[in-house]
């Protein structure tokens, strides 16, 4: 038990732990931005296909 506490203290005091947290935050921000871009881009693609189908339907009737 004491060894585990010591290992946790060493992890928290080293720069490696801080760097890992910073990279995790950076990765989560990039993921959130990517998800937002894909969502808005996906909606634009759906609208584009709906317009194309509408044009084709009106051309066929």
C-alpha cells in the first residue's frame, strides 16, 4: 500500500504526468472540434443530396 502511494506521489510530481494530462486535454479538444465539423459538414451533404433528388424528381415529371 505504501509503495502505491509513493508511486502516485512520484507520478504527480514529475513532468511526465503533467505532459500526459496536457496531451489528453489537447486530444479531447481536437476530437470535439472534429466532431463539430463533421456534424455541420454532414448536414450540408444531406441537404445537397436532397436538392439533387428534388431536381431529378421535377425533371422526370
